[in-house]
C-alpha cells in the first residue's frame, strides 16, 4: 500500500511540475510579443494575457489547493494561449 501511495505522489508531482513549466512558458511567451501584434492578430490584449498567465504561474507555483477550480481555469487559459494565440502571433512575425 505504501508503495502505491509513493507512486501516486510521484505521478502527481510530475504532473504538477509539467503544468508549472507549461504555465511559465506561456507567460514568458506572452511577454515576448508586442501589443500591436496582439491587436493585429485580433486577439485579447497583451496585458490581459500576461496578467491571466502570470496569475496562473503564481497559483501553479504555490500549489493553490484552496483555489483548485481557478487554478484549473488558468491552466486551461495557458493551453488556449499556446494552441490559439501564440501560433497566430508567430504567424504575423513570419509574414514580415
């Protein structure tokens, strides 16, 4: 039984660390594009994405157990940014 709990805790730690890396990557990426790029791509503002992703990083880093629903929503926002917004912003840069 103890071995299973250690395995489960190790898996949860790995998932937590992977989500932290995703959140940090999305946050740093959001800071690298200009505000004009966000407007040109027709996406939410740079400030909006940076704030949401920054709060997501902070909650993921601290654990955020009391705010689990908010933490999940902010991780989903990081995946939305990486799947939709970042490719649109990168596409604008390539066209220049």
